[in-house]
C-alpha cells in the first residue's frame, strides 16, 4: 500500500517543512487578527450577530465561512476567538464545517475545473449539511463537549504602560501578541504531531492506490474515498487538480466528489488540533458529519450529472 523510496521520503520532508511554516504563520496571524478584532468589537456585538437564537446567525456563519480563505486547520484559531466571545455554539459549528469547504479559492478552482453546475451542487450540499449539522448539534446540547480551557483568555502582561494606569495603543498590540503566543504554545504539540503524521501519509501513499480503491467497479468507492480523504492534508489549491488527475486514472466522479469534501473538510492535522478544543465525543461527531456530507454528495452526484 505504501511506497518506500527516496522520492517519497523527500516529498514527506518537504511537505512537513512547508506545512509547519505555513500553518505556524497562519495560526499566529489569524489568532493575532482575531485578538485585535476582539479589542475593537465588543463580545456582545459578536454574540448578537452570531447568536444561535437568531435564525439568521446560522446563515451568517455559513457565509462568513464562504468568504474567509481558510483551510481546515486555519479555522481553529478563528473558532477559538469566537467561542471566547461566547458566540452561539451551533453557529460556530456551521462555521467550522463550512469554512474550509466554501472558501473562495476552492470554489473558484471548482468552477474552473468542473464547471458552474457542479460547483453550485457542491456549494449547496456543503452549506446545507453544515447548517443542518450546526442546528442539530445545538439542539442536542453538544456544547457540553467543549473543554473549559477554551474559554480561558491567556493572561495579559502585568507591566508596561498599563502599570502606570494608561495603556498605549502599542502596548495593547503587544499584549495581544503575548496572548497569541501563549495560545500557540498550547496547541503546537498537536499541530506538529498532526503535520508529521499527515506528511508521512502524503509522501508514501501512492495516488494509484487511492484511485484503485475508489474506482467505478467498487460499490463502496464513495465511502472509501470519503474516509481516505481525511488523513490526507491537501490544500484547496491542490485538492482540485489532484482530484482531476485521479478521475483521469479511473476514479469514479462520485468518489472524486467524496474525496474532495473529505480532504478539504477535515484533515488529520485539524482533528488533532481540535483535541485542544473539544472532548473526544465531539471530535468523533465532527468526523461523522464530514464523512456523511462527503458520502451524500458522492452518491447524489452521479444521479444529477
């Protein structure tokens, strides 16, 4: 199943280095920007806009996910900031599901590669299932599976201009950076561990194996493709071209759709990062939603196109 050679090892090392640098910078940047937003936007305003009690909040969260160019891992610091602002749990789940799947990059590439009709179908399934899942998890009380530590804001420095009772703008930004760095140190073991495992799978799992397991001749091609997609950390910029290549190698188009949703909607790195936010039952539920979404789209696609 795995291919052990020099090129595979090189691909693994390159992917590990690339993802470590990229995701570290993204995590720090997004966390810092969220910190700045929280300084200027009162938590009450965020709670009102993204309240689960307000039916519009679910659609706003889905649209917020659609306009933020985040991959599955990049949603984590943004999600943490919104949870600390006590935004609605259901709406935050909608954002978590929708953001990596509906980001502008993947939608644009989808339209170019597969056409407008397929893109509309993909968008409708991803948004629809995300909203239904968010509402359902809210109603079932899954908010209890959020770790208490998520709501604890990292302590700010006790010195600087604030000691004199008058905090300058620069000192506020420094405090936000210190809080961001503390957050990063907490999640870095999860981040690096997930990247390492995902990079090994990326480097040593051949595309021929994936396409053979999810060919048209296999009746279980769609669920297999959905599950295979989870451990593969594939950026939005790469998942569409890779899927087109797999289709050319004989992978069924329904399975291709399932692979895209599975790989873009979740990744092993993201799942490991989510352990810093959720208890295991919530993580399993998250995976069930993404896999279910991938399977639904995979089986519906051949019926409509």
